[in-house]
C-alpha cells in the first residue's frame, strides 16, 4: 500500500519536472575567461564543465583520459555534494546519475563555469 | 562436456555483472570465488533452452579498456585476446546499468571497436522504470548497430531475453579481432560526443532522480555526522556478532555435546572412542560452533558492499588515511580483510599505485579476520564477564570491539612506518565512483551467505578435521609408560614438543598446551581453538573432560589470556594468506617479510601485555 502510494507520487513528481536541455558538446580547449578550478566551486552549486586541462601533460595523461572517460566532458553539469576534511579534500561531485570522489589533484584538472540562475 | 560458445560479461563496476553471472550459471559455478569484488575472472557453464552449451566469463568491472589498475588490465587482456594461452571470447555481452547509461555506453562503443560480436544487456531496467527513465531499446539498437536485450539480474526470470538471443547467435565465419591500441585525448572526446548523441536520442530521464541519494549523502558524507554514522555502523556490527549469535551458537554447542555423549556411551573406552570424542568432536566441534558469528559478520559486510555505502566510507577516511601514506581506496580491501585476508589482498588490485597496493597488502593481515573470531570469542567468553555496560552495551562485545580497533591502529602505525622509511611517493589520484544507493538484494545476500557457510563447513570437514586427527595422534602416541602419574599427553610427541616450545613462549605467559595449539594455528587460525579443545580433552585427568571455556578459565591466569589475545591481534599469517601474497606480489620476498614482521610484533605485544597485566594484577 505505502509503497504503491510512494511510487505513484514519485512518478507524478518525475513527470511534472521539466527536462533540461541536452548540453551541446564543446571542444576541449573551449575554456572561457570566466572558468575556474573545480576546487573553488562551493558546496551545492551547479556548474558546467568548461574544459579539462592538465598542469603537467605527460605525467597526467592517463588521469586526464580517465576523467574524460568517466564523463567530465565539456558541457556536462556537475555539483559538489561534499567536502572531505581537513582542507576540503577530497571532493565528492555529483555528475549525472552517479557521483565521484576526487582529490584536489584531480579536481584541479577540471575547469568549470557557473550556470546562470534561471528564476522559475 | 565442452562448450560451443564462449561469452564474456563486460561492464562498468557496479552494473550487476556478477548478479547476472550468478543468474545465468546458477550454482553450477566452476571456479569458487571469494565474495566481494570480482578481481579475477570467474568462469561458469550453462545450457540454453535449445541445448547450446555456453561458457561464460565474469570479468572485473572496468570503466575503460585503457587500464589504470591491475583488475582493469585483466579485463582488457581477456576481451582483447592479449592474455597468453586464452582465446578472445566469441561474443562480448556488454552489461550496462540502465539507470546510468551515459557512463556505461562509452565502454560499449569501445568494446564494439574490438571487432568482436557484441550484445548489450540493458540491466536494472526495473529500477530505471521506477525512476521514470525511459530507454528506447529499438533506437539504441539502431544507433549502436548492436542487439539490445533487457535484463533484470536480480529476478529469477530476468535473463530470458538474453538466453533467447544467445540461442539465435551464430558464430561469424572468421574472427575480425582488431588489435587493441591505447587511445588519445581526441579519440576519447570523440567517443564521448558520440555517447551523448546516442544518449540524447534514445534515453529520456527526469532531472530530479537523484534526490534520495542527495539526501542520504548530505548526512553520510558530512565531515562530522558521516563519521558518526560510520562509527555507529561498525560498532553495531561487532555488537551484533556477539549478542545476536548467542542462540544459534548454544544450539550447535548442545548438538555437539549430545553427539559426544552418545558416542562416549555407545563405544567401548579405547583408542577409537578417544579419537572420535577427543579428536574429532572436541576439535572440529569447537570450531563449528563459531559458524553463526562468522555468518553474521559476512551478512554485514555483504550488505554494506551491496548498498553502495563502502565507497562513501572510503571518501570520509581518505584524508586521514593519507596522513599514514594510504588512500581511501585502501579502505575497502581492508574492510573485507575483516572477513578474510585472502579476498582482501586480492581486492587490492583495484588500487592503481603499486606502493599503495603493497602497503595495503602488508597491513591487511592486521585486520582481525573471521578465523581469529573463534580464538577471540573463546578467550573473551571464558575471561570477560557477560554483563551490560551503561545499560545498552555488552561488555564482551566491547572487548571484541577494542581488539578489532587495536588491529586497525596497529595497521595504521605500520603503514606510517612504511611511509616514513620508504621513498617519498608522488601525489596519487583517488578518482573513485560513489555509486547510487540501492537496497541490498536479498537473493544475492542469501547466496553469498550460503557460499560462506559452505566454505567454512568444508574447511572444518577437511583441513581442520585432518589437522585435528593428526594432532590427536601426536598427542596420544607414544603412550604413557606404565606407572606414570600425569595424563598420557605429557609423554606423547606433542607433549614433548610443547615443553620445548614452552621455553620460547614462557616469557609471554604461554603454557605448553597453548604452545602446541599455535602450530596447527598456522595452517588455519581457527584450528588453534580446536587444538586447545583436543589438548585439554586429552590432558584431563578426571573423569569426563569439561567444556573448553570453563577449563581454560580455571587453568590460565588473566595475564596469559590477555597475552594470547594480543598474540592473535598480530598472529603470523595463515599459510593460505602468505601463498596469496606470494601470488599477488610475484615474489617470496614480501610474504617472508610479512611473516617475520608480524611474528616479531606479536611476540613484543604479547610480552608487553603479559607483563603489564601481571604488574597491574600484582600491584
């Protein structure tokens, strides 16, 4: 009984929500001037991946590849859901249907831009 | 019988490959695997409706065929036909989580590029439907040019569509295997663009689906509340092991007692009666009684593994573990080592950095494994009063918790020492998925527990029983000379050897009975309890030997009991663990070093504990 009610309510909720526009993929280098490191993104704020870069390209090549493979692709929306302590390290990031834990080392490779707040 | 079709299950971690494997093969698994993470491939056989024999491989989860860890390399090598002596599979079944296709589809495209036939098993479609995610499989099939079947691996009938598809599958005339080559950034980005295009065309999902996860994560990942939840969970686990297992343990104890009395009454006194009563029943029975506690421990570990909570705990502990030179990734292998160090050591394959992996392997045996539980439980049961503390806690459970914590603290100190002594390691990435929460699946929990119970009972029935019979033999022969005053065991091989060993172990308070029991304890630690059972049963001068617990409570000092507990916190490894370490590190150097350092630590800890307790009791 209870399960059925909850399920119905959830489906109604899910249907009422408008679907977000599908982000257009952008080239990796398209980092705009307003982009900043994922390390600096505040808790709970949604942002868009601007670019994936690497401070020392050769050494971190596999790391950058893996970040892209996991879905840190320009245009994707993400949100920081938790900070480890001490030192806000590591960072837990919600990305689509899953989440990832990143140390500042990896998070520093990801540059993001703020999503303009749309009033509903 | 040989199989006519070889398939491999390929997919991201956590997409339900192992559940699907279990569903396909049922209990007809060829290779028993340790529960937990699949770190080595598992093979099984099954037959489709039309009678086709299929050999199926369950591979370790991988995000990509471009590996960053040993387990991903195993997967890549098998599907790309790079593993020596093993052919590439005829067909790759790409298992995908329908609730997380954006991440999962990328590996499908990568697998397709290998040139082998591919079928997509769209798994967890039930959960996806419940969350309002609509996947257009016809469109997916058309976009990817690969057959798509829906599966629900946790339902008994959930693989029907896949089985039908396998029945229809005809082997291509020639293999088109394309040699695997490492991708570059542009390749990976191009594939991701393709994934996003297909995803947008074939999948519709409501944007608010992660609300429940977000709500749980707000508490569970919180720097303070998260740690509180973690501590409470672990504490509950150890309390449960002691208090919930009491009833079934009493049942087993009563069962073995009545069996012993029946045998004693039914057989004439003599060699055979002594072998059965003192060797088999006293030895194996005293180990079997711990089955309920071990199953409870596994129930907790399996449920936590299944729910998606463990990576969260790893996240919380990452920063702390870094101060001793480890990463949060080491947490999961270390927690599984509480069940048994062998799967724990194997699970370290998910750690990409060799140094981190080696240190994790080295400290894994310090996590109190379930084989040590019988030893702890016996001594705690005999020496620590069973009473409530502050109304809610059980004193015996508290002592057990302290023992487990000392193992963890010792492990952290050793890791820190390795960090201090070793070369400075470069900064390591963490990059760990925190998968969506789900309810542990009852079916796979039950299957996992049955598997553990089977392994344990098999161990009791084979290696432990054999050692007990051997021990009974060396404890009974040669027989006592005529006119001897003490019990016969004093004149036996074991008695003589025990007296020699006692010289080495007397400084840490061990008597000759304990010294003898330590030796079979190297083969399997719970045997130490069985060995004490046999040794004391044979040492009894009176009429019927009493139960082991009360016997040792009378004959050992508190200092000896604590010293033995300390010994078993560090206790040198069972041989099976050392063999696993040798295999995983490909060298005898590390297992030998491990055995040596643990032995030294065990001796020092016991020495300190023994003399501290003596001083404290005396003063």
